C-alpha cells in the first residue's frame, strides 16, 4: 500500500509549477491565490459506474473528463479559468500508478486550458470518485452570464454540434460500430471520453451580448428547461435545426434511433445553449464560428420542443 | 429513485439565504462571490469506511465532519472562512432523506462557522464520499501562516487538548467504555463525530506572531514532521507536556494504551500546532487560552519526540 504522502509527492511532480497568481499551493494546508474582483466557483464530480467505467475509459480519460466537466460550468458563466482543486477517492484495487495516470490526464488538460491545479486530497474509499472544484475569475458582473437573464424576444442558439458524446458512448458500448467507418467511430468515442469545455466561446458570447447561458451537460432538452425555469420564460425550440456532430446521423440510423432525439437528450457534449437579443446575432455569430439558432424566448414558462417525433416527451438524463 | 433536481431543490431550502458576498449561487452553473485580495482554498474528502462508518456516525455527523475537516485547513492558514462547495457521491442504498439529513448537519455547522454553502453537486456512486472545497479570504499575506515559516529558536506549541477524537473512536468501537462514566464516554464520542476547526484561534495566533502552523489532522507525530519538512528545520518535542483531553487518560488505561502515544498519533483533533518566536509567547498565550509549549525549533531536519516510551517510532495515520 502506497503512503498518501508518497503519492502526493509524485502528484506534485506531475503538476509542475503553478501560475503566477498562486502565492501558496500544494504543501500547505490550503492554496493562497491573488484574487480578481469576482470569484466564480463550481464543484463537479464523476463517479465510476455513473459517468464512466474503467472498461471504456483509461484513468487519464477519467482525469481529463473530471476537469473538463468542472470547467464547463465556468465556460457557461463566461469566466476565465483559474485554479482547480482535485479530490481523488480511490478504491483498494486502484493502484498508485493508475492514480498517477489519472492525475497526468487531468494535469495535461489543465495545461491545455490555462488552469492551475492548486490543491487536492487523496483518500481511500469504496469506489472511484473524482471531485474537482474550479475557480475562475472576472472583473465585473457584466463579464458573466447566469441562467436567469433570458427575456421574451431573445433568440435561442447553441454552439458547435451535438450528439457526439452520446453517440461515442454507444460506440464504446459496442452498438452500431459495424456500420461506421473506424475513424468516425474512434472520433465519436474520443468525444465521449475526452470532452472539452467551451471556455473561449463562453467568454466571447457574453461579450457579444448573451443574456443567459448554460452548458449542455444533461442534454439540451433538460438544460433548456433549467434555463427557462431560472429566467421565468418559455423557450420554443425546433430540433429540426439541431446541428449534429459528424457520424451521429450514421450511428443513430445503425442503431435504430432518431439522431436529433439522441443529440437532444444525450448530454455531455459541453456545448453552450444561450439566449441573445435578436440585434446581437451578427456579433455573436462572428464570435463563435458555429452558432445555430434553435428558436425563441417567449413569455410563459417551460419548454416547447418541436421538429422530431415525440419531441414533447424528451428529457435529458440526470446522474442520480 | 429521487430525481437529482428534486433533491437539489430540497437542499437549497435547507441552506437558506447566502451571505452578502455571494452574487450568484445555487441555481447557476457556478457561484459568483465578491473576492477579497487573497483567496485561500482547500478541498477535503471523507469516505465511508475510511473516515467514518454509518454504524457510528449519523448522516448529520458525516455532513458536519466533512465541513469541519475542510475548514480546519483554513484555520491552519489563519484565513477567515467564506464559502463551501459540497459534492455528495451517494450509493444506491442512501436515500434522499438521508442525503438531506447529511446536508442539514453540514448546513448547521456552516451557520455556526459563518460559512456560506454556495454550490454543490450530487451524483450516484458506488460508495458514500463527501468532498468539500472551502474558500476563505485574507487581506494580505501577513494575515496568513504557512507550514514553511518555522525558524531555529522558535518555540513549538499546540492549542487545546489532544486525544479526544482517537479516544472517542475507541468508545464508538465499544472499547473500554465499561470503565468510563457515561458522560465522559459520550463527550469523547461526540468529539470524534463532530470535530470543530479552530478558526478563531488560527487567526488570533497568526496575529500574535505564529511563524508556521498546521492543523493536527493526521496526528501530532505526523503533522509535526510535515511542518519540519516544509520549514526545513528540526522540531524537538516532549510528549510529557502533551495536553490530554478529559477522559483520554482513563480510556487509555482501560484499553492498555499509553495516553500520550494515543493522543500524539490519533489525529482528527483539529487543534493547531504552531511555531512562534520566544518573545511572542505572552501575546500568543493571551490570544489562545489553552496553549501548551511542547518544545523548540532547531537547525537540522525531521522530528525528535521524547517523553513517552517508543516515542521515536510514533507515526500518525494517513487515510490511504
């Protein structure tokens, strides 16, 4: 059995030097960071058997995914990423070598996103659970968007393309891959195992006028409801316009699914759903190369989905 | 099966209103908090079977303990507590009612300590794991102490009395309780189940000149080594002077243990071990009513423990 202290020393070596904001970090009881006016903080957890399995994800995938999922909350606010604090709860069979591989995957993605891993905790537990708290920073409230700012008359748009993560999960589970070329299947699986938060897009879209924003983590159908509820408005969206990631249509047809229903409920694409005054569309479309208009904000409450059969009954998933 | 959204609504009701620093909190993708110049952040995790068992801890105890353990890291830095971000990883058998009871225990302790629970995540997992990230605040580096400031010539002191948590665990496990009066046994058990971080003492002792500080979470023998190593000095401590919590001596003798060895290795008392220039002693002793001098800082490295048999071989525990 490795000693916690030895694993922590090895983890520190993997992490490298901290950013210049960081005054104190691993090795003290807590990290000390020079603040900017607003701290934007979220905690996100991935658990074996719920968000991943070690049959389909390498430990490095798990580390990457845990950080990306947490960073996606900062993207949805328009915050600039700062520090991450990582808790590893490791089951008895999960060796120190595997734990280090997990931390390497996380640290690599931290480097890619300008995030400093500034602290952590390692404990023994009955199951593999990785919690990541991330803090981002902003100069003023105007740099940030919440879920509650959508106003009747705004348009509703989504970044990027959806469905890759859900399709990738199906590929990893062995469904429909016989009908897919290898490169497409592998790209879909990669999108599920290693999602990326839309940090730059989030900041650019708030600057371009986004009135409300949420990351598509639970599936568009569910996340749109969250946004409508927080803003006390009704969203009317057509899934006919839903942008599909390459390969999603093929995978859906190979497995007898409706591609748009799959993309609207699958979750974990970590694209951004946002609302925007109509007259800011050009500015937003210039800020984010792939921005698709899905519908409108109207008075009322809830969500109206049209454009695929059974759209009214679509729900994303929740991890509980 | 409860839906995550319903549990989260219930959790929000338990939490009440946030502090005035908090601009956005639960209900958005991330919390937004007005910062002070330095953010002091730590993440701490308690896992079923490692830090507690549900046979000896109520869900409310678990919530209290998870927050107290995280806050103790802020106490050790001298930071003022601000916000907590809570991740609950719940196994299938852990009902929403139990989860709410856990959150109530945590929220009650948050209120007691001036901490705002500003965000969280709830996921299904294979084991009960509670991670708490806490952020505290300070105006300047001079308000904070690290582990690395101890200098040869400093004295070494500890707050409060030790051993209650380790003795309480023995009581909860049924050891020696026949020899203890009921009130003492129950007080020891309570200290194990519901520890308290020394937040006020930590701030006061930094103001009174503490050069380095660490919370006694892994046991004095281990935490003193951490402090010596970070400061690149040697600590010479006598356990003969170790202040024992009421009942620890009785419990130790009833179970055939050396009380001071038990108190030096048991951990989770969450008292503070600190170093201090000799000429600041009066000031520090005025700041913390129970402050006990254990020894001195000298040049060199490592830790010399004397005052009980086998002291050289004493080690606290690590949760891995």
